[in-house]
C-alpha cells in the first residue's frame, strides 16, 4: 500500500494564492487604465496565437502518427467491393 501523500497544488500554496491575486489585480489595472492599448493589441495577439498553437498543438495529438502517412495495416484496409 502506498502511503506517500500527494504534494499540495502549486496554486493552493500561499505563494500561489498571492500570484493569483497579483495577476487579477494586474489584469484589472490593465483593463481599467489601459483599455485602448489592450484593444489595439488584440489583432496581434491572434496573429501570435496561430504559430504558437501550431507549434504546441503537435505534442497533444496534432497530426497523429507522423510516420504512417498513406500507409494502412492489413486489418485497417477496406476490402475492394468492385465486381
């Protein structure tokens, strides 16, 4: 029987809670004082998100089996029904 307790979550520690609160205050400040600057940056953030999603998306299922382009195993091959 494994008696090792799981370590506490990073976000539930005192430093994690402080970081969440500081981040919320920072976002509130940006939105209230610099709303025009934030809205002007939105198109650039979308453009930046595209290559980042492309780069990091390949590690989480991405294109699936990069080595088997166009190859099918015998069990996956569909029989030809031409007569």
